[in-house]
């Protein structure tokens, strides 16, 4: 669990926009964030109504779009910042973070 | 790695005859084996189909990126195909697939593979570009559109 840090922007951090929940997760899959994990990620994200944004370095993607996620080109060891906002945002964040950590 | 470095004009199929996933992948396998004689059609088709069994590479918005790792390859090979009628590729958004980028990569080249996937995805998420590819009249036009777009990435 040490690889993941979750913080609720609603509760504290000044630097975050209100309403956003965010978590940073490290890619552990040997082949990086390739088609299958990206498809699984988007599929889970689409089950929730919350907005999902994924950042990798300076690149930003829509968590519900496989093409957008693949465009990040995230490799093993890269850190992804997941941000969610809206209905069940925290639950959405947890489900997606868990998926990335699982590899 | 630029798209133009991996895609040859001979590997652009502007009007796929296939009407289903298996025939479509066979068509690509047949094309690549005739241009790279070291690659057997059946082996390529088999590997592409095996990958599909793990989950469809039909992504969204009429785009699919079938791919496979091939032991005998020493460089990344890209093929492009277009189906004007659309093929049921069991896409994630359940829409028919029109644009196919087939990626054949040597084993142990995860990084290159990922970078090419990212490059293609950055390009293909733009709706006007997808439309341009659907409207292109021939191989030459498709190749030019891809090279021009590639320069902007």
C-alpha cells in the first residue's frame, strides 16, 4: 500500500480545486499502461458518473477514453495522478487506483 | 519513432474486403507476409487472433489497434487498413470499426511498442483526422495524411 497516497481535496489541500479527489499510483505492470489495462481502466471509469482525469507528467487524459489513456504512453515505474470529481468520486478513485496497483 | 518509419505504402489497405474479425486479420497477415517473406501468413494471423482472445483491440470511435509480438521480427512493423462498410470487431463502444492500425513488434520491445501506441492514439483521438482518413481517395492520400499528422505530434 506504500505505493499509493490518497488525499481528499475536499477535506484539506489548498492547492487542489474543490471537489476533486486525487491519488498517485505507480504503474507496476511490466508492459506499462498498454491496451488491456487502459481498456479495463476506461471500462471501470465509465461505470461511474464521476469525471475522471489522469495525468502522467505533463500529459493529461480523459479516464473514460481508451485512446486518451493510451496517448499518455505511461511506462512501468511512471506515476499516474488520478483525479475524480462528482457523484461517488471517492469510490471511483479507489476502484481505479486498485486496478492500476494490481498491474 | 515516427509512423512513417514503420509504415510502408504497400502496407496500406484502403478498402478491406473482410467483413468479420478473422478475415480482417487474415487480410493483414496475408499483406505482410507478401512484403516480408520471412513472416508466415498463418503465424501472423494466429498471433493476432490469440491476442484478440485476451480482449478486443477494437477500441472506440471506429478505431482498432490489433497487435502481436513476433519472435522473428527485428523491427516494428505497422500496417493500416480501412473498411468503408465497417467490421464488427467487438469494440468497447460496440460501434463498427473502420480504421485499423496493425502493430507487429519484436519480442522484448515493450518501450517502442508503448511509444508507438501512444503516438497512434494521440493522432486517432482527433475526430477530424479520423474523418480525413475515411474520406481519403487512395493509398497515396492516406499515406500523406498520416505523415503530415505525424509531423505535428
